[in-house]
C-alpha cells in the first residue's frame, strides 16, 4: 500500500526559504493529482497548492501565490513545495496528499484526496 512521507520542515526566520518533499513508497504510484495542505493549531486544514501528476495544471491559494511553487519528479515519485519569503503566518504542519480521481471535488477540497502523509512542521519566527 502506498505511503506518503513528508520531510524538509524546520524552524526558520521570516523571509527565509524551505523546500518540502513528499515521497511515495510501497506500491504503484499513479495519482491524478498531488497537493499540499497545512494545519495550524486550532485551525482547519487549509489548501496550499496542488498539481496534476501529469503536470498540466497547478493550483495555489491566494495566500501563497507568488511565494510557493509546487513541482514533482515522476521518476522519484516525489512532490516538492518550494517556499520562499516565509512569513510567521505560514507556521503550520504541512501535509501532502494524493488524489486518485474517483472522488474529485476540486483541487482545494480535502475530501478529494484519499491518501495523506503524517506531516512536517514548519515554524517561521518573526
């Protein structure tokens, strides 16, 4: 069974950059789309970015557009999130997710994604 594992989180100062990775392992990996969500303490899970695995489409939340970039390496079954100009409000647990298209309600909707990783903590200090 496919598992997703995030890495690359950490503690950084405002204005810094981080690159998160999400590697899939354990089976044939052929999702329709991959996404990054984040969740801060006491808040709902928030959409960050997504892309079709074929690479034809990307989506970004308004709060990260122009600062974050989602990309993938099909050969490594890995999706990345390049985060630049980080702000304290970006502090959250970042989770990656895979969608297989059977229940697609849109890229920004969590229930579209049937497989989730455990998350990696990103903390941005002011």
